[in-house]
C-alpha cells in the first residue's frame, strides 16, 4: 500500500496552482481511482463544471490525471459528450515502461 507522501509526490513535484493541487487531493481522497464524471467531481470540489476546466488542464499537463470523453444520452434524452476524469494509473505506466 502506498503511503500518503507517495500518492502526493507527483503533484508536489509539478508546478501546478494551489487550486489544482486541492482538486488533485479531492480526487485522491474521495474517489477509488476509477472514472468520475466531471460534474460530480466539480461538485466534490464545491465548484461547477465550467469553473474547473483550467485546473483540469493543469493537472492533465502535469501528467497526474487523464480525461476521457464518451458519447452518450444526457439528462434531457439528447445525445451529447460526457467527460470523465481519473488519476493516472502508475502501475500501467511502469508496466509499459518495462516492456
């Protein structure tokens, strides 16, 4: 099991803003590492979806999160894109590097 400092090291080593770091901490502490819809994640951070875009870009550029867009049916019944976010899987990166 990873220690808390091991989990936070990638974010601490990058030059991200305080708000982006707080969002990273929310992702580490309140999710299981799986895909989380952006509106739900924004709610966990006490913000709205449009307010976290810049900080998601910072985290993605730092290489600590990844995003995925999926095409699906929205709440109104119309097809639309949904964005999901999750922590980068360090085990998959280490396995790919060894291959």
